[in-house]
C-alpha cells in the first residue's frame, strides 16, 4: 500500500486514480464544519452558554483532524485489510470494496488489525461535474460495536482556478440521546505544498440546537493543518488558527452554506458572542488519536479555554476553564470521541463521536 503523500496539492489531485470509488474513498467522511459568522462585535453571554460554545469549538477541532486523516487514508486503502496511513501500534486499519452500483463504494475504517471491529462504514455514491461530487451515508460505531450515529454528507473535490479544494456539508445524527436535534456540519479547505509539507487551510464549522439553553450555537474554526512528510511517509500534524467565531441563533434557525468553494457561512440570524485561537498537534497523523496528542481553543474575550490531551490508553481528558471565575468543565472520551461532559453547574451531557449530542 502506498502511504506516501504528494508534494503538491495539484499533483495530489492529478495523481488520484479515477476508477470507480478511488476518489470517493479519498474523501470518505467530512464530519466537521466551520462557517464565518456576521461582522458584529462579540457580545456577552451567560456562563452556561459560554461553556457550551467553547466545548463545542474544542471538540470540533478533533472532528476536523480525524476527517482530514480519513481524507488521505481512504485513497490509499485497498480491498484487503491493511494498516492505514500514519500507521503505528495504535493505528487503525482500512479497506474498501465496490458497492452495489456502478459508481458506488463501501469504505471501512477499523479499530482492530483483522478489520472485524469497524469505527465507521461509509456508503458512497460518486458522480462528476465541475468538481467530483460524492454523497456519503456513514455509520459510526463504538469499540464495543454499538452504533454511535449516522453522517449524511454531500461533498466535492477538485480544482477551482489555481486551487485544489475540498468542501462539503451535511448532518450528523447521534443515536445516543434519541430525539436530539441533528447537527449541521460543513468543511471548506484549500491545499498547498510548503517546504515539503502539505498545508491545508480550512474553515471548519458546526451549528446545532440546544433546547435546554433555548438557542442554537455555532462554532467557526479557521484552522491550518500542517502535515509533515518524512521520506515516503506522513509523520505528524501541527494545527494552528485564529479569528474563530462563536455565535448564537434561534432554535431551528441556524445552518450552514457554502458561499464559495473555500468559504463557509452561517445561514439564519446570528450574533457573534466570542472569538478564539487554536493550537496543538499530534506526533502521528492518525484518525484515532495516539498518546500525547493535544490541542486547545482559547476564547480570550471571555477568558475561557478548552484544553485536551490523549493518554496511553487512547482515552482523552479535557477541561473548559474560566481563568477569572475558575469555573471548570470536565470531559472524557474514548478513542471514538465518545464519552461525557460535566459542566461547572454540575449538569452533564453526552459526547458522541466528538460532537455534543445533547
């Protein structure tokens, strides 16, 4: 299996095999989103709303890293069970097989070396217009085999002018907490090769209803992923970002749209209530985060920071801390990004596949 990464984004696009399913596999799942909100100055919000927003922003960074890892992994997966891109002792395995239609594919990424314990199974339909257009229905599963949720996603990949772009939007519906509103997701990335590394400049966003708060919340992360290439292999990934936006909106009234191939935007009336910066990285570019992976999201205006790190057991623990009031939110998730969050007011909620699910 070829685990090398092309040195230039356009070369990456040109080298993609065009046979049935290869490109679809390359784009397997985009569970993330990040639109830009309005231009208003950030407004004040209550502590519970701020904690939810910063937790949402921090968790969506993991979604983005995982989806970019899948973006490169699935193009290199074959029809037999084999170690995936960024392979290591804690890596995941992947394979892909033809689907029932002439332009369909089934992709799988697995927790185990025998490809018997799937992390997700993705059914993809492919067509070609100006950009390659793919429609995904992906089922995510926990390490014990329980269904976590379903992602429905439409995405495109191809050249627009001088840029190679990847974008998409869709919905994620968690099974845990039946009745929880669907989460609206989106992604818009452009590619460049810089100093032998692949650099992805992305807008990653999410918009979802929180009935208990009586409002919708949205996060905008402008993230730069610098994927380091050592010899023929992908090694590590560093992430950075600034000018993120956190917004509130009406229940049922906040969604996402692509205003250009590389720009996401919120739809619906919204108010900017926070800004943020991102930093962190992972020693190995892998969908299931290896130990010492870490990242943070800091809303400086409200002195609230999300921080998380991954331990040797591949479980991640994190906090949302207000440095002024010292109010602390705690969260813990397993390797699938599933667990619980306990806010400073002692209320608790589920996290499913790195998404606040209720």
